C-alpha cells in the first residue's frame, strides 16, 4: 500500500522496505501536472540511515537484484493503484523513469520494457516512459 505526502497541490506517493542486508529501500512517485496530463517521476534510493538522502552514482545496494525486483513490482503495483483513484480518472497518466548512468539505464530498461515501457523524450531529455 502506498503512502503519500502533499507538496502544495501535488502528491508524492511512496513505499519503503527494510532489506535483508539492513539497508532501506524507498521508491517514490513524484506527481507533476500540466493541463490534463499527470506525470509521475520514479525515484529509487537504497541506503543506510546515516547516509545522505540521494547517493548519486554510488554502488548502494548490497542485496543485488532483490532491490530492483522489489522496485519493479512496486512500479507495476503503482500502475494499478493510480488507475483506481478518482483523482486521475479523466487525465492522461505518464510514468517516467530516469537514470544516473548507462549501467542503471540498461538495467531499468531491461526490467521495465517487458511491461510496455519504452524510450521517449520528456522535457527535452531521454527517459523510459509509459502512458497509462
């Protein structure tokens, strides 16, 4: 089940899990609206509590693929969840996945392409996207 925080008129949906290694994994879907399109940017962070909030370009996960598989399942769960909310019934919903480096890009695309995600341009930069 996803929790959310309100940031003005936008909502950020998230879920958190403590992994077997003791690290915490968090996935967040940050909402952004245009006139009749809602975008959700995916943020995935794996860290120890005493580290910075976003350790970019670091080898952070000690659980190998377990964290990525958990995140993939959460993305698929989020797709169903978001379609069920009345707030988004009359809007086009686009989920966006970005990356820090080519290794992450390849891993994310490999995991998500089987579920209808493809490369696209969002706000002038390349991303992995899916329209619901």
